[in-house]
């Protein structure tokens, strides 16, 4: 029986720097045992993640809306579930399916664009 590979969507915008770092680390750790889909809110972000060997990549609102339901895991800034985040790159139509997804969401508590994440990583991990 063929086992389905775990699908991980990495979502990033602007320059794609953090998304590409995440993709690179996932590839180093899991190699081809996982299917990494790079979803950029813009083409620069998607290209940066593809450059570090994401399995597939796509750009824009429709790509995110259509691809997110296939994911087992979604990784990105906490702002990917907030409409109009990333200087407006993350539209309400993108945020809703991400926030409503049945996938495990790994949201990085990175402050940006008027959104401040209180506490440090240990605070988030412990639920305090």
C-alpha cells in the first residue's frame, strides 16, 4: 500500500525570507518524505521558497484559497490568519480558509504591521 506523504503549506509574503528559511529547514529534516507547498502572497515570496527546494509553489489569492484545504500542516506568521495583514498582501479571502482549515497550524508569533505578539516563545508553548 502506498502511503500518502504529509503535505505542508508554508505561507509567506513580502520578500519570502522567513518562508524560505522554514522550507530549507523542513527539507534538511524530512527530505522527500514530506510534500512542501510554497504559497506566496506575491511572486517574490513564492520564488524565494521555490529556490530552496519546495516541491511545488504558487502565488496569490486563488492559489492559497484552493491549496490550503489539501494541507496537513500550515506554517507561517500569526498574521496569515488576519485579514489585511502583511501591508495588505493577505486578503480577507486568504485569511478565512487558513483560519478555518482542519490542518495543524503552526503560527509563528512574529510582530509586524501594527500587530504585537505579547510574550516570548516559551509563553506560547506553555499556553500561559
